[in-house]
């Protein structure tokens, strides 16, 4: 069983399930944002996640081994990948349609490939670049957005969502670096604790009265805290560790598919044939890029192993 948890196949399956879980997050977040500000919402869901994760860690393994030299990287991960990313995304909803936000977020894998090329000298072939471009086109078909609206929205909204794209990439690569020293559960616990502590000032300053916590809001908070934060980040950290930052970033292109599905299921929105075609394109292009990226990674590892043997 332990070998299953450590396998790439398990990481692919759980990342796919995570895409569906995070697709429903838009529904839950929309309900909660009617009551809370974006930073307060982030803080509340991380408090819930922190309590559950620390409890689970104490039950499974009471050893909290942390290297102090990793603290700056850990704090940076929490600021960019968890606090700022969600704050940027939630705030952008006040300025831009969700469809436009999703299109911009589709550039996360493209920026990931560029970052790997510039900083780590990891080359991407034509198939990977082409797959990313086709995936972005598929996202546009899924959400049924008018691309002309990209130039008619608020500049603040664009800055916020672009900030989210850069924040997520920073988080992915820094988490990949930390993943060499910690187990997925341990790293998730430390990131959650750090994010919770960083969000406390916002909570203390802007927390609404108890009357605001209606059953609908409580359900949204529990879903965001337990499913999206607790389980979600354990799956994501494990995926980054087993698959790498760029393959995990490719899964973000599938979020418009699951978001559209839950919008139809929960909000009664109609799914058009063009959106179905777009969903197929997004998934197919994502699979192509993930496989090709993994193939190049395996070839690189094989060459490194051969060079060590020759030495």
C-alpha cells in the first residue's frame, strides 16, 4: 500500500480528483465572499485546515522535524502560494468576469515552462509549447468567453489576476525545492501553520459578528478548509514532489472544465456543445503536455545516471 502512495500513478489520480474538488471551490467561495473579505476568507479556511492537519499529524506521527534554515522559503511559499494567490483571485472577482479570470489563469503552465527554461535551463520542445497553446484555446471554448472583454475590464482586475499567476508559479517551484527535505504531510502542515499565523492580523481586524455565520456560510468554510485546503494541499504537494511543478500546473487548465460542470450542476447554468468540445481539447492537450514533460524528465534523469556511472 505504501508503494501505491509513492507512485506517479497515484499522484496523477489524486491530482485529477483535486481538479474536481477545486472546481467546486468557486461555488463555495462565492457564497462565503458575500459575508467575508478575501483575506478573512483565506484566514478562516486555513484555521480550519490547520486544526485538522495538526491533529492528523499528531495521530499519525508526533515528530515535528523542521529545519530553521528553511523558514524563509516556507514563509515565502505561504505568502505567495496561499495568502496572496487566493486573495488576488477572490479580489479580482470584483473587477472582472470569472470567464476572463479563468483565461488569464490558463497562462500558469506557460509561465511555468518559461520559468524552467530561464532559471533551470530545462528546455521545452515544440509538442509541449503547442500543447499549452492549444490548452489555452480550449479554456476559452469551455468558459464561452468573449475575448474582446479582455480589453474592456478594469486594469486593477488584470493586475490582481496576473499577480495570482506569478504567485502560483513562485509557490510551485519553491514547494518543489522544499519537497526534497520533507514528506508531503509534514510540508503541508508547516505551510498551513505559517499561512494561518500570517492571516491572523487580517482576521482580528476585519472578522464579522457571529450572526454572519449562517449554515450556508459554515458549509462553505468547512468545504474550503477541509477539502480544498487540507486534502487539496496534501495532494498538491505530493503531486509536485512526484511529478514536478509544470505537470501539476497543467492540471490548472482543467479547472474551467470542472468549474463549468459545477456551475451547471449547482447553479443551473447551461453547458453548450462548444464548451464540451473545449473541455475535450483542454483535457487532451493537458495529457499530451504532461506525458511529454515526463518523458523529457525521464530522459534527463537517465542521462544523468549514465554520466555518474562513467565517472
